[in-house]
C-alpha cells in the first residue's frame, strides 16, 4: 500500500522537543526546525492500529518483553542483516544514549579514557564527560577537494596505544558524516581494539538507512573475537520515528561483559519497559518493512532535490554525500564565515533551526547538519529561506 509522506502534520503543542521548545533552547519561536533527529512522519496505520488496540485494553500495569517481542527483534536482524542473535543477549533500555552512558560506567573507571571519532554525535562526548571519564579523539580525516571523510588508521592506532581508552564508542553508520563503514574499515578498527583491550560500544541506530549501493555491517557479527568485546546499541526509534516511546535493544553476546553491564543497568533503577514502546517496537519489526522501504525512497527524492536546489541557488554550500541516515552534513566553508557568523546566517537571516557543526566537536567547524526527514514542502521552504539569506 502507498504511504503518505507529503502531508504536513502540525506537531506544535504536542510537547515536541523539535517544535515546542524554541525559547527554552534559546531560539526564536518562528525558526523552522530541522535539527534534532526525529522525522515529521506518522507511524504506518497498521502499527497505529496495534497501539490503539493495546490502549483500548485500558490497563497499563508493569510490562516486560515477551516471546513475541523477542521473535520480532530476532527476525528483523536475521532477515535484514543475516545476524543471528540470541534472546539472552538482549538488555532493553529506554534509549541508546542511556545505553551508551551505562556502558561507559560499566566498562571504565573515573578518569579513564573513552575514545570517539569527531565530528560525531555529541552525546558520546557528553556521556563520557558527565560520567567523569576522559575524552580522547581519533578525528576523521576530511578531504576539502572531494568532500569526503576517511579514517586515519595510523592515528587511530596511535591514540588507542598511547591513551589506552577502556571504551571506544563507534558510530556505525556515522552521524553526522553519513558514512557506512566497510567491512575492511570495521575489521581494522576491531583488530586495533582487540590488541589493546578496548571494548567497543557500537551505536547502530541508523542501520536501516543505508542507501542503495551500501551495506550496513553489524560490527559484532564480523568476527567472533569482535563479538566478544562488543556492546551493540540499536533501537527502532530512528527507523520508525518513535523516539518518544522510549525503547531500545542492547545486544551483548559475551556473558562476562553482559553481567557487568547488567549490574550497572540495575544500579540505574530501570527495570520494566514501557508498555506502548514495547507494543510499537514489536509491531514495527513485524509489519513496518514496507513502510520503511517507501520512506527510504522518499528520502532519496528529498536528498536529490536538496542537492539540485543548492547547486542552482546556493552553490557555495556542498553536501557531503551521505551513505546512510536522513541527516545531511553540509560544508559551508566557501562562505568564509566564522562559526558565529554562520549561526547568524542560519538563524537570524534564514530563520532556520539547524544543528551547527561545532556541536559535533571543533572538527565540525564550518558545517551544518540538515534533517531532511520531512515533507517535501517543508524542505523546499527551508532551502529557499537559506538560499535567500545567502
């Protein structure tokens, strides 16, 4: 059945972080928001029907993940990635950032190092910092001529060897760069981490958005040795726009690591899962495949439109070609603006709320992150405002 991604749904006055908290975040209320990584699309009707059926039952006592839930999760990863998971590997959390913070506490001590690859999803650094760990960086290498990123493996190995991080938080696929790491790249990182006893916390929340021609590879599934040092963090929240339902699945095959993680998880006081999040996750993993495929086709159209529009109306801005995610990383360096001037252009002149590149580390200077998971009309409006401001 065809799904509707063109209708603009008014999200105001729904306690939406994206649309209702401008002033609390220091933004002018009229700014058009395309920042935080949620989508402006409704869940498919068949999933909403499952949620409604559970609501109509009327009783919302304590709930936990059942056999049907675990079958749905297992089958999704087996069918899409050939990854044969086991039920005992799964620890359910309210979100991937929660899971990463828990892993950092479980596998490192105060003052020990946590490795990241900036520019990268900013909660990685936040969770390390909030939990009293030392952040060490192996920045991605950026080519200003080809507008592409790569890993400097010599530098990566040097940092791991010298700084001795206890945890490496891997963004796979990479946000904001939109990179889908190849098997070879993942193997090289994995071998270095193995050699230096560094546990890999792999954030794979954008896994379902690999574009045509690219393959998402589950890091833990590459090699049994990698499986033994990896915590894999997943959630249907990005793929199906259900972050507000607060559910994610953390896979830990190594029993020893799992016990350490579970102990730290227990210390947070989080136990039973949210009822509606569980129902929704079970439903999207069982029934959401066709909707997701149509969504990805729509996002391909949005990306093509964005590239064509910028080339014609704002050629100073260059899209870093994404291989995954619906978050487009845009190189604005040709404007020759400081980061504060770039923010003024985006917010004060274009009247947009975007994520500025420096949120992802100093390595993001001169970039903006643009969320294209919106109806085409919204994207057209945003791009016109930006081009007119330039």
